[in-house]
């Protein structure tokens, strides 16, 4: 259950961060290619630009060629997308289009492989900024500063957002660099799940701190890194295995492999192909 105050607060929080790190002009042109039924698309490609008076160009469906054509014709400055969309955009010959207007690309929804981010920058000259959020937080809670993007990091918390990493069993905050569950407090945090009191109670600490279910760690500069979902961790003979770390290795192009000719394959498919 998200209130009007939750949504408004998150829009102002996100715009405040973008104005700090990215926007060097009064007006931007945002390309809306995400479904607006999803909190990421609704917040970042609709509410945030509307509140700033920016232009929004809407695509009803995602097509890489159409996206690059629109960037050239409409002088798009900002794109918000999920990793699979950025993979699709790389499959097109970007040099056929004038994308010099593009200043900001933000990725969310799932983890962005470092390999894809590197390829996108080499191809377009624009770095993808990775952020983090969840519908329960309206949804955005973290974003990388444009002046110092850290590969693999979701960045730092938005203004007025308190974030800690705790031991899921003891609920005590862990040391810097250690892995624990990401918990969040802020004006964008939901009021609870509709008519699901028990589930609401399970995800809140003291009724205002949300347990995300995501495992993360924080470095000495305050940057956060998502390691995996708490429920996805594999316990093999006492050794904890994080699927996200395995996927990052798989996304790296092998020296000699048939997988090189099939960019964008899901890690599970590559595992099958590589035996």
C-alpha cells in the first residue's frame, strides 16, 4: 500500500539526486520505454519528469531500432530501462544513428552485468547508471553518482533514506564489507501489504524499517552492492554460494566458446551450452 505521500516523496527524492549528478540544463527529454504498470517505469519515466516540466516521448512497445531512431529525431537526453533492454540496444548498429543528445541512462529492475555496462559505454560513450529499488519503496532507494560510478554497485541512498545491512538472524548491523540483509527506512516506504497483516509484520522491524529480502554489502565510501536474494543463496556443505557472482563470471566473454556468438543469452542458457 503506497500513499500519495510515498509517491510524491520518492519523486522529489529521485529528482533531487538527478539534479545533483546529471542534469546540466533546465529541460530534459525522457524516453518512456518501460511499462507504466510497473513502479520503475511509472516513477522514473512519468512522475519524475512531469514534476520537473520535462518532455516525455512514449513508446508502446520496445524495439531497439525505433529507440535509436527516436533518440536521434527527438533529441532524447534520458533513458530508463532494464538490463535486457540495454542488451537489445547493443544488438543494433548504433553508429547508424546520431545519439549525441543522450546524457543519462539508468538501469534497474534487476542486476546489470558489468560486461554489458562496459560494452554499452564503448559503443555509445554513455555510462549506464545502476540504481536500486523495490515496489515497496515507491520504488527508488539508491542511485550511483554520475561523477563516480562504481561498477557492480547500486550506488548510495537517495536523500532522506536511511539504509543499513543487518544480520537476518540477530538483526544487528554488520561490519563494513560484510554481507547481510538490506533494510530501509524513509518517506517512500510503503504502509504494508493490503489485507496481508502477517506478511506485513514479517517484513517490518518496529513498523517503519523495511526488510528487503536482498543480501548486500557496503564499502568504506558508503556504496552498496547487491549480492543476491536471501532466499536464493545456496548452502552447500556449509559453504554459501551466491548465484549473482556466478552469473557475472558467465557474462564475461570466454576466449574460446560458442557462447561468444550468442550475446544476451540468459546465464542459465549459457551454463547449459557450456556443459
